[in-house]
């Protein structure tokens, strides 16, 4: 694909099987480049083999999160639309009658987004999460508002801005239309992910007290607002989901907030006896907090949960009594969401999944037989003709490991007699993974004539705990090599192995690029090596000391790096690329966003200014009105322009396969 073809990129996601097993509601999303927006629509398709899909909402805005009522008579869904053409948005929450006469009911309208709608088992209540604005927001002119009083550690959030005066809370609304919505969790804490108990009198939810970084708890709240915190302060607990009988709550997390990053597991919490979780998945040393599919679900037999495994995300059945988890859905693909039930008396799972050449589509398994339900991306893939990747292993010094997982994508219209430039892509995180999912950036690079290589070096997810914790700081309570150590070794090993295996790569035209932590490692590598002809460091962390002062996650990075920054600033500077700027000889493109709160703009500016003073070869592009999420959810026009800038830069610095 080319940057111009970002327009009309289409995918299907968030499948929800109806209670009677006859229908699946889901979301179809697309990119509207001309309108510079994203649009999504609620669709439904029958579960029988010859069913045809039909839309349930107009799709003029961003409709999503369809959720069935227990009797299947209606669907709740959310919608977001622009109000002023300048970034102002209005969010709405709706109830849609299904297969019965009636009008769509508007439950609530807000300037804040609403998420996680869920209808109570008795069909009387609709719960959802939403940010609660302070009274100061009633003053429309910010210059006349009261100053914000900052009391908590977590007072800003990337993509959200200030949250200290607009925390997220759990709300309920009566389905019969009586009364106003009610806030059940008032106070200075972040609350999300409501899950009903069977008696419809209370909910479990995800609670962050905002006082310290990284802590998260499972909690419950009654309909009169009585909150009970269930898990200890030392744990990181997410995604609480109540069992059908209400006796247990499934969660994902870890016991030790001081050993982040680490493989998270699925466990059970007793709602009647607060305490640590009973972990069920320790026998499989992988993270069960998959980046694209995090929340476990209950079935009649137990639990379903997803784990990351060497570039894949697979779905497992988990025994609540402690038996070995069982693989249900595997293969070279990434499973992103799922829903379960019964179809004609047979167990059924409907799920969304993506692979290297296919954007997210819906599939269904009935009685063990799998078939594809949707083809919303078929026109897109026929037009863009995606290039498939090939897996290979590169050597690593990691104990007991068979190698570094890596993938190579050959250029579009590949000619084995030619020599091609290579782009080495480094993922963010660092606790994340590349692998078997459709990635538009790889397709654009291949279309532009580059050999595309990516990998999962140490410090990332998808492997055992030792692999993910290998780059903790050497002064950490569980020490590793630190950022820029064995992760660099693994990336460079992948480069060497790619050159050894694939003789069509031109060793004199190697480029390296990455975003966030991938931007960090790009900056680090070119300050310690001259192997690359050009580099792009994007939304990067370049000064870990100032990052620990200024990020929305400030005060958090010591959980990965070791000591606090005020106790040992030299340790942070030792691992900071900006400390080695005199050694950078590689031409560098810096790309950043003005509203990035995760890696604030000063992280880019520090490196740029230092390189300019030293008269280094550097170019700096700064995107307005964008956050750390530019590449994933930034405005389509900016996403297109960013891709053009990066491809044009590498072509200018080292040419492309199209120039041969």
C-alpha cells in the first residue's frame, strides 16, 4: 500500500454473540482521508452458513461497543461525532431495539467519551464509564477558570490531557428511562470496566487510586455507591470480570508493582474476602495481558483468556480450579476479541483476528469447525495486494533461547537479481511484540521498494519472564542489563542474520527506525554504531532523566530502570541517548507530536538542539494537535503525511528499490 491508500482502510472487530446464538453484532471501521476522520458502524450477521450482514447504524460517525441485553431484545452502543470541526466532540450512548418495532433511544449525551456499556442481568440497568468534569469546566473561557490543584501522582494522561479534575467514574442509567444517570464511584480515582454481579445489585470494576504510578485494583460498588477495594496496594490488577454465579472475579495482573515489566497472569479474586489473587496460568510463562486482547471472559466451563506467544496472540480455555490451560485457537495470527455462547446446541466462539496480510475480520467456531464470517477488507486487500512476511531466527546470547524471532517482508515486485535497501523496524513498549498481524507501515515500506525487517528483541513480550525482564536496570532489585544493552545486541544480531541469509539486501543501504521505546533504541544504536546509512527516531525517549520528571508516567520508570531519578540521576543519564550525541554520525530524522504526554516534546527537542549545535545531519518534523498515538489514531491527514515524510527521507538518504 501507499500512504494515499490509507483512505478507506476497513476492518471488522468487537464481535458480540446474541444470547440466543442466532446473530453476531460487530463493528466495521474505516479511515476517511477526505473527511480527515474515522468512521465506524454497527453491523449484524446471522450465525448460519448462508447469512448476509446488514447495518444497524448509519455509520456517519464513530459507532461502537455493541452490547446485547440479556434477552437479546436490544443493543446498547456508543457513538462519537465532531461538533465544531476543530476537535470538539460529542459522545452519545444509545439503546437500539433489535428485530422489534421501536425507536433508538438516546440514553445520554456528553462532551466526554463513554465506554464499556453493559446491561444488568435483570435488564433494568445500563452501566458505563465516563469522565466526570469539575464545575470549573462550566466556565467556557479557560483564562477565567480556577487554577488546577494537583494532589495526585497521575494527573495527566497521554491522549486525554489533564485528568485530575475529570477522573473516570462508573455510571448507571435505568433502562425504563426514569431518572438521571447516577455516578456510583465519585472521588479522586480512575474507575473503568464495569462488570455486573448476577443479582444486578453491584458491579466489579477496575480502580486506580491516582496516588501512585502503576497501582491498580479490583473493586466492587453497590447501586448506592458503597465501594470495596478487593486487592492489595502492592498488586497491579486489571480487567475484573464477575463469574456467572457471582462467587469469583477473574482478573489479569501481577502481585508486585515494583517488578514491571513482567508477564501478567489470569487469576481469581474472592469478592467476599479481599486479598491477593489466586493465579491460574503460572504454568505457561507468557503474558496474558495481550496488547490487543486483554479481558478474560467466563463460559459455562470456566474462563477464556488470550496470551502473547512469539508474535502470535492465541486463545486458551482456563480451568478455574487450577488445571492446565488448554489451547483453543492457535495459528500464525493475532486474536483481538471474542464472544462465546451456544448455536443450535453446540458450543460457539465468534472472534476477530488478523494476520500478516489480512486486517481484522470475524470468524466463528461452532462445534469445533471454524469458518470466516466477514470480508470487509477484501476490496482493500485486492487493491493493495499486501506483501507477506517470512519468519526467521537470529542468534541470541539469552540462556535457553533458540533465537530472536524476526520477520522479513520482500519489496513489492521483488526481483531476486537486484540489491535492495533494508529498513530495520524496532517496536515500542518495550514490553510489546511484532508478529503475525497486519501492519500498514510494513506494507507502505515494502511498496516503496524496501526490504522490511522487524524483530522481538529481549525486553519485549511474547516470551518467558526472563526474556521480558532482561533490560531492567542493573541497579534494579531484580537486575538486568538496562536499556540499550542486550536489546541492542539482539537487534544487531537480526541485522547480521538478515544480511547472511538474504543476499538481495544491500549492506551499504541499511536504515533503522522506531517509535517510543523503538525511537529510544534507534537513537541509542546510532549513538553507539555507524552501521546505518540513515535513521528515524519517532516519539522517542532520549533523556531518561527528564522523562522521569516530565512524562505522564513520571515517577513510574524506576519500576523498570531501578533507582529513583533523584537518588541516582547518573544512572538515568548513562542510559540516555542524548548523553552520547557527539558520537552520532548517522543522518537522523526526528518525528514527534506537540501534545505527546508520554514522551513529551522536549525529548525530541533536546536531541535536535544538541545535534544542531554540533552541526550534525538532523531533520525535525513536529506534528500539531497530535499525541503519542499519532501512528495509530492520529488524524488521517497527519498519518498520511507522516508516512510520506519518512519514506521520502529514507529515499533521499539511501534510495529505494524503486530507484534500481
